[in-house]
């Protein structure tokens, strides 16, 4: 036997997450969630009841042989496999994600497929990897024909939305979001950090991370799933509140305008689904690996995820309280200011 070869160290991890409200009137229970997430017959769905109902599908692998995205226009061909998986939280929120890792370099030729299959989730470049250019290329979306991990995540998301368990009667209106991420090695001895978090157009968010070298790709993907879920919650509740008109009292000594009496129940109908289905889902770090949990500290400092969330929750409660108060009497006989 020849001498053992050492796999080149991984210097970049990339992925994308789709997050949306599951289109069902009633949340799926654990049995239905297991059926919904059964992407493969040879592996079981991971289910958990604490701290909240949660299900995660087994990974599916997609083989790729194409150029990597690159911000400087370099054409770096890469071959390997991209894992994709789905997560269901509280039987209500669906996430589909895909990710891959890239070593610092690879051979200048393609290997037999068997050698790529024994390293799932690794996409190997031909020659040296231009790490910074590829990281920025992934975040910017790349060019047509480049490896697009978002298409893989989107394909899984679309497949799940066609499942026969879904009645397509969601309790509230919402939009899906996309989180695109890259993670590079942190400096020796340094902990994980968030270099940049951006809200882009078309429901897209991008995040650039630094993580200790050797951090498993599935742990980074789990952190980004958690970030994407809480960003979706913030985005959705903000939109619900933005759609509510300020309550205006009718002017004194004037007849109440037609339809004003119906505003109160209409606002309650808008806000109640958020209370019933969303407000209790806020649990940052609930399933984030312990070594990556400090990343949430940076997000709590800036942009301040939990501060914004608690402010939104208080606004929802204030609106419900305000609309529970009967309007003052108006018209003839009412006291003026």
C-alpha cells in the first residue's frame, strides 16, 4: 500500500436557506411532520419536542461539476456533492437549505465519482482556490452556469410544497425569504464572528462569517438555519404591523364615518394569526452548536434582533389593547373638547 494521503484543509463553506410559512391551516403534528420530511427511505427523520417541536429531514446529495462563482471573473471548475435538507419548526415554519465546503486546492483533473461520494458536502476545485473571490462571488449570486446552491435549496423547497399533506390554506399571508451565507476560517485562537449581515432586495439576506478552522459544515448550516428563521419572523411581523392603519377617533359633534365601527374587528383579525402562530416561536440559539452560539451575541448587539422583536411584540399587544377599548360616543349630545 502507498502512503496515506491527507485531504486538503477546508477554507470556505457556503450555503443558502429558503424560509417560508407552511401552507396549512393547522400545524403538522410530529407524525405528519415525519411523513412530510421523509426524503429518503434509508434514513429516519430527526424529531425533537424540546424546547419546541422540530423535525429535520435526512440529507439528499446533488452531484455538481461546474465553475464556482467568482467576484473577479476567474473560472474555477469544481466537482463534488452538495447536501440539501429540510427543517420544520412547530409544524408551521418550513426551511430548505443546501451547503457545501471547499478545500484550499485540488488536483488539476477530475477524479472517479466514488472519491467524491466518500466526502459528502465537499466540492473540490481544480487547482488552487481563490478563496476571497469565490466567497464574494457566492454572496453576489455569480453568473449563469456557475454553481448555484440557492437553486438546489429552492428545488427542495418547491418539491416539499407539492406534498399531498398540504391543504394550501395558510392562516396568514407572508412571503418566503432567502439567506445566503459564506463562512471563512477565523484567525488562530479567535472565536466565531459576524463580519457582515446585509438586507438585500427581493427578500434576500447575505451574511459573511468567520468560524474556527475545522468547524463542521452542518453546524454552520444549523446556525444559518436559526438565523434565517428568526429573520423571517421579524420580517413577517413587521409587514403585518405595517399593514395596519393608525386608529383615528371620529371628530366630535360629527357623525361617525361609515365603516368605522368595523375597523376594530378587522385589525384584530389581522393581528390574531400572528399571536396564535408566530409570537411564541422566538427562541434564538435553541439548536445552535455551543461553539457557534457566541455568533448570536454579535447579532443581538447589531442589528439587535431580540430588541426589535420585543418591540414588535409590544406593538402587537398595544394594538390589541387599543382596539379592545370602545370608541367614545359621537354625534348629537357628545361633549366637545
